[in-house]
C-alpha cells in the first residue's frame, strides 16, 4: 500500500484496475493534483490493489481491505476492470464493479452524456442528458440472491435468469433522479421501462417512480418504453434530460447516449450510496488499446470531477463544486481544439500529452 495522505483533508482511495486502468488513473491523479494546487485543496491518495493486481498480491480480485477501509475515505477512484480475464469466483475472480456496488450499497449510478463545444458528435445534435441507473438489483445474477446465483440451468438446454426489483430500490433511485433534475435547468425526468412485458417488475418500478414524482411538482415527468428510447436517442437525444431506469436498461442506454455524444472515452460516471461514492468510467478496460498510451482519460477525469462535486455537497464546501466544474471546463477547452484530441475523437495525441494539456488548462484558465 502506498500512502500519500496529508492530514484530514480529502482522502481518496485509488484502485487502478486492469487494461487501460493504470494509464487513465495516472492521468486522473495528475489532473486532481493540478486542481488541488489551483483551489488550495488538500487531496490525499491511498493506492490499493484490485483486479488482476489484487489477485496477484492477495489471491482475490477484490481484496477485503478495500471494502473494510472504504468508510475511512471520502471517496474512491476506480479504474476500469477486466473481469472477463478473471478465474472463477471460487479461485478469487470476483467482479469488482458488482462487489463494490453491492457491498458498499452504491445504489445510484449517475451517467451523464454531454457533447462538448466545437466537437460535432456523431448524432449531430447537442446531447446533455444523465442516465440515473439503479445499481444494486435488476437482471444481474450476482445481485438477485442472498445465497446462490440469479442464473441457473435446470437442464443443459435451459437457462433461467432472474430479475430482482424492490420497492426500496425503485424508490431510492427515483428520488436520486428527481433530486438531480431539480439542480438542472430543464428539470425533467423520463422513467424508462418495459412494463408492457415485465408487468410486475416494471409495474412496481413505475408505481414507485410515480409516487416520488408527486413530491417534485416543479419537475416535469414522463414515461417511455425502453425500445422507443433506444430509437429516440438516435433520432434526437436532445429531447432527454434525466432518464431514470432499472439496472440493465440503464447500462445499455448510457453507453448508447455516451457514444452518441462523442465517444465512450468521454463517458464519466459516479456510483453513489448514502455513505460513499466511487468515480468509475462508464466503459470497460479496453484491452484492445491497453498499454498503447492512446486511451482517452476524459471518462475517469470527468468521473473524479463528479466525485469532488459529490463530496462538496456532503461537506457543504462550494470550493469543491467549483473545482469539479473547473475540471469539466478544462476538458471542454482541450477537446474543443482538434490538435489536442485523442485518437478516439479523431485526434493524434496520446494519453500523457492530452493529460498535460488538461492539467495546463487547469493551471492557466481564468476562474
Ligand atoms: P467491457 O465488457 O468490460 O465493457 P469491452 O472491451 O467490451 O469491455 P470497452 O472496454 O468499454 O468494452 O471498450 C469498447 C470499445 O471502446 C473498445 O474498442 C475500446 O477500445 C473503446 N474504448 C473504451 N474506453 C476507451 C477510452 N477511454 N479511450 C479510447 N477508447 C476507448
């Protein structure tokens, strides 16, 4: 464990992850350091191993000290993980994303899709939406059961997958979506579902969301079928503000929206619970480009900015919210210039050079 914490300031646990994880995590810490200096924030980093490095050092991809010590930190920065490369669970190969979401009760996965100025997104329209995705239940085999798996095979030719939907889960994710909408200019929430087929599961989800909507009369509320939303995002993503939905629909729609806004490499996200939050890019470990030095770190840098904002709300410290917005502005400024884009955005510079430009913008931009 390398510990560079100072005093009692903002304490972040850093988990580099697999594939491009170490590259984009290093970039993110460089940017956090620059913003710390600019805003006089004392940010300390404690590195712990996760994923393949966790397996090498501790025989498990999620070493127990991560969850055990999480309450000692203000938040966690998690690089992407390559759980397809792990051994079976009984040999230490746990999916870190699922484990942390379950065990730290990170029920809300906040996934913005935002098109940046000067960079024409593939969809041709301005995208500024947030998918609020339930994170602790739904169609995820590792989240449905107290014991055993939510997927099983009664015969070699039949596979069954369970989907868990609870009143508690639906109500708290709906509240998170409406609270977020209150802070956005358009103040609109769209509940996305498939209640014509999943009558009970998505029926319960809608029942809870409608009940929460009544407490937020200043927020516009509507409901749409998930298949229609998949098409509408492509037709005109600008019609959406906050989308609230169940786990798997949210996973799929947020990738679609992020790619439409520019690239998965821009896609930030925050997994938050009542007590802690994890900054984690929306994408995976991108093994196809790992080690090449060309990954776009904007996703994790943007996620870390969301984490600072989340800590700022909890501490009621506007400096942190200002710092978060400043990181976002720096990202926009660098992406706006075609000369300082990474290959996924059609540019030619690598991760390190891109990061240097973002850090430099943070040092030099006017506040
Ligand atoms: P997983 O199943 O864990 O999501 P995956 O490889 O199927 O992994 P991603 O890792 O999300 O999916 O990658 C999808 C595509 O997007 C890949 O071609 C990858 O190189 C690209 N990609 C993902 N993240 C970035 C990034 N930060 N910068 C550039 N390209 C990226």
